[in-house]
């Protein structure tokens, strides 16, 4: 956790207040361990210095402990499994994945060089040495593929084909997908070994988009059914493959 983080809710002055570990160690620690609150670690791609209350778009955060536990519960990585994480951020999820599956089995990609550097420093200080890549996670990392597990901690509007290509048959991809319902939906896909992956949505979530997918697009153009209804997301089934992503109604909830 960085020494200075922003609280994700605006104060009465309209700004996001900052917690400084050196100036308010108890308040900082309490904020860090609150189960349900993500803390903001970067605003406007790092152009805003973490020196005081600020405004702007959130571009990196540390997910709340409860969300990270949910992600890892559904990802269910086993010791020895090769895992790819997209969005290293602070390195917190990377540390847990590495602890679980083993140092050499985790590859993590962060697009922001400064965030990647800080994550490396923290992970090495813990004696953890996953493969740390600075670059565009939408391309995956072919040299270490195939992966048993892929976890995206940034959301997408459309699933990058590289993630499906780099999954082992039977491998799992967990990714927050933008939806027409005003929030993301956590999606769990399983690779079928024939170039496609299939799955269902698990829960409503809120994540930051990957950098290249920040611009809104038509949901129908992204494979959503035109009549998708917000209280029916449990009935949707997703297929991703060479023909793109298709989301369609399924007769039953999981
Ligand atoms: C919610 S944060 C990740 C939280 C992180 N897993 C943690 O435990 O601290 C999302 C991260 O994804 C990164 N990101 C955005 N687009 C990306 C891309 N195309 N490739 C890799 N990382 C990306 C952002 O810079 C940001 O750090």
C-alpha cells in the first residue's frame, strides 16, 4: 500500500481527501484494512501528485480486501498453476497469487511504468519474484503461455482475443466486463480447447477500464442482446472466440 492514498468518495469540498501514513498512521491503517472500500492510488494517469485532496479520474486503485478475496475465490488458483494477472497496480493481488501458486508461476502486466516499478520494489521486499511485465496487458504475455488462470483486475468492454488464445484447455479467465446496466459484471469463462471460451456472470462489480477501452461503445455492437434486462444478468451466457463475443439468454440461472 502506498504511503499516500485517496479516499474514493468526495468530501464536502468536492475533493477526494488523502490519507498520509506518516501524518495519520492510525487513520491510514484503518482505511487500508476496511474490508469494503477500494483506495485510490492514482488519479489522471499519474499527472496528479498525491500531496493533498484532489479531483480527477481514478486510474489505479487497490481493490478492497473483500473484492480481492471474492476474485481469488472464483479464480481458485492451485499451487503450481500458471497464472496471468492484468493490472499489477500496487502488487497486492500479485503477492497473494504468488504466495498461492509459486514465484515462477505468476506473470503480471501493468501498463503504467511508475506503478510497475513501485509494485516491483514492494514484491521484492517481500521476497516474491513473479514475472513483472510493463506493457499492454491486452496482448497477454505469449512467452509464458498457456495459462491455467487469467485474472484481469481492470475491466474491458470487449474481451481481448489474446486472453482466450493464451488459456490452456479447461483454463479459467476471470474478468470484469462492462454491461448495459450501469456497472460491470464479473465474468468467469472456461476455455473449451477449440479456440472458444464459455461462461456466466458472477456478480455486479466496479473496476477501472483498461486504457485502450475507456471510450464507450454500443453494447449491441459488443455482442449484448438488445433486450438485456438489468435483473436478468444471471440468465446470460457468454461465448468468446474467433467470431468475437456473444452474450445470449440462457434458460436457467447457474
Ligand atoms: C484496479 S487497478 C489493479 C489493482 C491491483 N490488482 C492491486 O491489487 O492493486 C487496475 C490497474 O490496471 C492497469 N491497467 C489499465 N490498462 C491496462 C492494460 N492495458 N494493461 C495492463 N494494465 C493496465 C492500471 O494502470 C491499474 O493499475
